[in-house]
C-alpha cells in the first residue's frame, strides 16, 4: 500500500490523499467485507486485513503504481 499512497502523495503534493486512502481501506477491510464473508467456511486465510487476497490485490496495485510513477519520473 505504501507505493499507492506514495504515488498519490507525490502527485498531489499533499498528505491527505494517502490519509483518505488508508482510512477507506481500513473501513472496507475491517467493517464492510467481514460481515459479507463470515459465513463462508475456511475464509480466514483468504480475507481480512492479513489475508492472502488482500496481499495479492495490494501487491498488484502496488506494482502498477510503482511502474506508473517510474514512467512519470516521480
């Protein structure tokens, strides 16, 4: 997530986009998604803040924004 937040911070010259991104991420990961998926057996390893899916999605977006920042010389 640091690559994504760094990209937005560098692009806007403000810390607020990273703050808002982090807050929204916390709301989704901790408040919205758990009630939707808690009835699925064996979900503990895949979902949530420390789950495999969060790591995969975050890694994918992180690499995307890292490459985008390199192309834009940020």
